[in-house]
C-alpha cells in the first residue's frame, strides 16, 4: 500500500508582499497550500516543511536567522511535523529529506510551494529521479516575473511553462480542488 507525504517547499516570509523577494500570486498559492495542509493533517499523512536559508550574509533573501527566512504563518509546522533546512535549490541535496521519507516508508509525494521555476522544479525532478510518485499542486505554487536577454517573461507564463514541463515527464500536475476531491 502506498504511503503519501506532503512537502511544503519554501513558503517563507520573504516571498510575501512585505518580504525581500515577493512572488506574484503568493497569497493565493499559500491559501491553497494551507487547504492541502489541513486535509493532509486530517488524513494523518506525513507533512514535511522545507525551509531555505542562504549561507552568505549578503544573500538577497532568506538570510539565516532573519524573519524573512521563517516559515509563513499560513503553513507553519505544528507538533512533530519535521522541518528540513536546505541551502540549495534541490531539497534532497545535502539534507535529511530522503532519509526522513524512507524512515516513514513514503513512496508518493504531494508538492506545494515556491518558486515554481526553481525549488518546486528542483524537488519534483529529483523526487521523480529517486522513484517517488509525484503530484504537484499547481495553484498552490507561485513564482515571479523573470528576465532573459532583455525580455520580461510574466510570472504566469513562467509558472505555466514549468508546470507543463513537469507534467510532461516528472509529475501529475493538478489543482487544489482536484487533489482534495480525489
């Protein structure tokens, strides 16, 4: 029988409007992530919070020890829910995440969080490569406008491109409503 865990990736204060690196649509994404979190807790499934800190004191955001690096109150860990601290895009790199999932015999992951084009993408691809069955909840993830070669790419397009790519080969990509109805 499959065992599932929810992984909440980097929903930290710096990504919100008052933070150092605000994302487009972060409040809606966090509200949807909170709905998924509530359902996961009610089901008794494992919840893992991933929190990113940069090691350099001059980092643009998520500075170690700062309020901005703290998990946002909308999805704050409770009780014995583990928090995995990471310093890289890939949540598995040099962390205890895989050992934690293995300890709980997890083989399916539901992923929510930020940023769609970086850490959500990184954990999803790594998880699939490690043979986990992965579901990404697209409307519980957020990103920001990007710039490439003088062209501004709107956050909605960045998000859609990454969700499309993940859905092609790495994960099932669903809405919050679809996940919760399932």
